[in-house]
């Protein structure tokens, strides 16, 4: 089921990232306020994106059919670079195309959170992770900007992988 793949990627990636962030910064986190805010923020993220995946439940059969019949390149670019032509070609509604896009986005968000888990694990064992590498290369760049750049690049890299996983579950 494609919804299960998206939710598993989201939950596993987020929970592993939360655990690794907590344990790598255990000595600098003040347990009373920062940890509670961290848990509430991540819980809100999980709730919102989990509910977003539930929007694909109503047209689930059409979502499965659309994923089975299209490739990632067709979904992203469209037949003639138009979602309207793609919609007419596969006889699906905008809601189906939007639902598949949401599933791919939520899955890739979890995949990026998994990359942050790997980064924290690498840095925990005193090696240089990709976050440290970016900070050493560009020392003037703000932390939030670096995280946003990594989310954007990681999402672009993981999008096709998530679409492939969704296709494998619909076969």
C-alpha cells in the first residue's frame, strides 16, 4: 500500500532523527524546556504530515492505478510538461495527482530525516558529517539556511526513490 510506505518513511526517519539528535546533543540540551519543545515540534510535524497522507485514502484505487501506470518522470514533468494533459491521458482527477504528490513529498521528508539520522550517527563517532562539512566550507552561513538547503537537495535526491518504492508496493 503506498500510504504505508509514505508513513513508514516519515515515522521511521523522524523517530531515528529525534533519537540521534537527542543522544548526540545530550550534554547541551536542557532537559526541562528544550527537550519538551523538541518533542512537541516533532510530534506536530508527524501529526500534520500523517494526516496529509490520509487524504489519499478516498481515491486509493485510482492512486494505485496512477502510480502503476506512470513513471516518476511522467509524474513530475507530465506528458507534454502539463499536468492537464497527463490528467486527461490517464483519466484521473486532480485529486489523484495531488494525492500522489503528497505521498511522495511525505516519504521524501522522512527520507531526509533519515539522512539527518545518518549525519548525527557519523558525527557521534567523531567523524565529519555533511553538516559539519558545509559549516567548515561556508562558515558564515546560518544554521537554518544550511538545514533548508539540505532538505531541498535531499528531497530532490530522494523523490525518485520514494516514487519507485510506491510503484513496488502497488504491483
